[in-house]
């Protein structure tokens, strides 16, 4: 097979098939390589697919098609309010994943834009380390830096007990915001 560019709608259909079948996030670079186009073309294609209401999200690990991950039986979800310094982010996320908790996102309330939500999608220490390394490597700021460290997380687990134990430890560490 030679490296011809896959054009337009055919390329977007290929991206959709790859994302739907994937059991883990796929980076823009990997998608660009498979379609023989630049990463920027992939970013544009993903935007066009999202505009057609395909449930694709960009995470720190790559792109994810959400449809097959929703509607999972026995998944319990909770939103928690936290506050800590940027340097404590790894500790916070590690506490959560060590209790069998999946961290779906981070939400901050911006004074101009209102609620800003960013996908985190970490469920184990490897994913936490990858997330922290990407933040450090890119020198990106944590969203919580916009709000003095106050932020929300949507967390998920297969039992309420796991959520309770994780929140209890976060509270013991001083990370949970209480009324």
C-alpha cells in the first residue's frame, strides 16, 4: 500500500471507525499517520465529526468515542469539590485511582465563561503519570489555577463504597471543600 492521502468524507469515516473500535484513546498523531495527513487536518476532522453530534472527546491520552462507554450498568457517579495547589494534583488523582475511582473531568467556574469543563479520564497510576507528564512537558496551567485551586471533579466507580472511601481520604488530606 502506498501512502496516498485519504480525502474528506472517506477520511472522516475512517477516523470514526477507528475511534468506535478502539479500546483506548487514540492520539491525533496516530490518526494522522493512518490517514496520511497532518495532525492539524485530524483536529479539523474531529471538530467536523463533533459538529455532527458524534460523541468524541479529546483527552490528555488522545481521542475517545464515548458511546460504548456510557450506559454501563452499576457505575456510580459523584461530583466532588476540591481545593489544593498545582503541586498536589498528582497526590489527589493518585488517591482517587488507588481507591478504584475513575476521574472523568475537572470543572471550574470562570468569572467570564461560566463553567469550564476539561476531560481528564484517568483510572490508574499510569494514566495519572501520563496526565501529569503532559501538563509538565507542555508547561500548561491547571484549570484550578484560574480559581485559586478550587475545582470540581466528576468521579465514577463500580460501588458507592469506593467513592466514599476515596472522598474520606481526600478529606483527611485536606483536599475536599466543606461548607
